[in-house]
C-alpha cells in the first residue's frame, strides 16, 4: 500500500512516534479504588463501564494536526482543503473547551458538504465533549442524538452506494459508539452494550477495507485492552484471550499515524499506562500535551492523577486547582464536579502531609448541595471524603487532647 504522508505537527517528537509515555475525571474502570465494591456492584460497574470506558477515550477529543502539509491519502475523499482546515480548527477549539466556536465551525462543514457524514460526526463529537466535561447530559442530548442519527443515515447511504466505504463504516461505527456512551449514562446497560458491539463491528469493517485508516485503530485498540482487563477481573465473564498488548499497540498506531485521533489516543494511552502501573510515563505524555494545550481539562484530570501517583503532590494540586478555577470562571462548577475535584485535591494534600489544607477541602465538600442522582454517581467520592474527614476529626481530637494535657 501507498505509505501515508503525515501532516506536520506541533506535537513533540514522542507524540509523532507513539512512544510509551477514560472518563478523564475517573480514569479506567479498573483502578484499584473501584475494585473495592461487592460482587453485585461490580457487575453493575461492568455493564456501565463497557460502553463508557471502551469508547470514552475514543470520543473525547480529536487530534489537531498543525502545519501546512497536504491532507493524508487516507482522509475521506470529499474532504477539501477548506473542510479539513475547518475540522482541524474544530478539534483545536474542542480541546480547550471553546465549544460554541467549535460548533459554529461544524455548521460550516455541514453547509459545504450537507450530504457527507463528516460535519455531523464532528458536531456530535463537540457536543459529546461538552456533555462529559460539564457532566451535564440533558442540555445537549437532543442536538447530540440528532447529529449522530444524521451521521449514521448519510454513512448508510454511502454504504448502499458502495462509495467511500471505509470512512462510511468509520463514521457509522463512531456515531453509534457515541450513542452507546450516552445510553450507558442513562443506565440502559444492555442497550449500550449492543450499540457498543455494533460500533466495533463497523470499525473493524473499515480496517478490512483500508488497513491504513489509523483513526479506527483507537476505538478497537481501547476495546481490546479493556475487554482483556475485564476477563481477568470478572470470573463470571466468558473466556477472552489477553489482547492488552495488541490493544496498546493499536492505540500507539493511532497516536503516531491517525489523522483525527491523536489527542484521544494521548488521553486513552495515559490512563492505560496508569492502569499498567506506569504513571511516570503517563505524566510525561500528558505534560507534553499540556505544553501545547495548557488549559485543557481533558488532560488536566489525567495529569493530576498521574502526578499524584508519582508523588509530585504540588504538581497534582496545581492541576486540580486549575480545573476547579476554570469551571468556576465558566460558571460550570456543578456540585458533582466540585465533589470530584475537591475529593481528589484533599487526597493530594493528605498524601503531602498538609492536613489543614486537606481538611479544609473536605469541609467544603460537606457543604455541597448534592442531588440524589449526584450522590448516586458520586458514591465513590463521597465514601472517600467521609473516610478522610474521619481522619481529620481524629487528628483534631488528638491535637485538642495534647493541648489540654499541657
């Protein structure tokens, strides 16, 4: 096959070569703290995680390829230079949370090529990113499903006409994968599983037609990795062979050669590296991304976790403080997001032996007005905060007794 010429990029060399460096707020479903649930809860977590964690890294953001090089041969046939430029700008705006600007650009893509699925695909991607960033799946839900439905319809039309089939499979599979994520958020787990499986079938079909469509490698590679992890963690699952190395290799291929998937690959690979107990490499990757996109919360959540795991507590605290401040400035700091951010920040302070700062964050959590749905989805963080708060109270009581004895 013809070797693909990659566009120039502002990413560091280790991005281009795919070196070893989901929900971005919580990471892979198999983090150690998640594994402390009983069997019933674990099964619920499995069905929730399958559509979410397998596809999460695939749909958050897409890579920005910066430079003046020509569009790769693998790009969809009708993507003119103007459309490709609009898509790249859409990606750039999405990464740094400039969602309205990104949506306006997707509208231009749709206006230029109304019969192609690409504009609707990227519109859904922007809406998906905003919903996940703000943890608000109601405001954009109707527009999101409208975009994915149109994307799938136009992709199906291309498949019926047997034109541009590889990208048609890619867009159809990616759109239904997006839908699996949102359906899973609504706790329709079996429906989400079915959508997710159909998504993977289309992505694999795209690769059968064009093995150099590297953007499809990310979704399949992430799926293979987490499916293998599930097979080892849950003995009630049918036998699944260990394809973690294959999955990681496919994600690296997307990172090195994908046109629109590099940033999602960075995010996905960083959480996998942490899952593999390689947080230093994950942090190096995320720091490289933040050097280009310093305000991107999609990278800041992972960088905070990676920095915590390697003991760079000041670094981790600064990331979580930046996340909370940026959400506050955008008037998007919901009680749930504040719960997540302050719980993680308190954990960092406690590890750094800054108990006063940790206890202050926990007191702020105690004052949050959390709804019942927020308490349900934030159960893990509430439990952690409660445990930490008991330590604060014990430390305060001990200090009080010492003062009284004097």
